[in-house]
């Protein structure tokens, strides 16, 4: 089931409309009578299940937050990219 809401009404009753979306309803947002956006219930990205499977099997871990990167920095040979860009601009 879809519900239609104007921008002002959406701003004033955002919590109400978010509860509706959590129930599985879509909200069509209008601005001056024209539909400009639709809020739909979030769906999990297909890769999330693959990542959960890796974590369950012990092949990967994630404690939330931003990845910290490799324990050893990658060694790159050659000029820094910034120097190459500056040379190309000349």
C-alpha cells in the first residue's frame, strides 16, 4: 500500500511516516503536487548474507566500524601520483 505525503507534511510528521515504512508501506513524496521521491522499506544488500556466512565460518571478522587497513603498508614503486598529475598539467 502506498501513501502520499507533501514535503511539509513529511517534515512535520517524519516519525509517523517512518513507522509506516517499517510496516512495509511505501511513501510517495510530492512537491507542489508532483511526485519527487518515494520512501520504501530498506532491503539488505545481497552481499551482506555472504559476509555473514564468512563470519560464521570463521574466515572473516568484523566488529563494526571502519576498517583499519592492512597491518603492513603496501610498497609502491615509482613516482607519487600527485607528482605525475602535476607533470601532466604542464
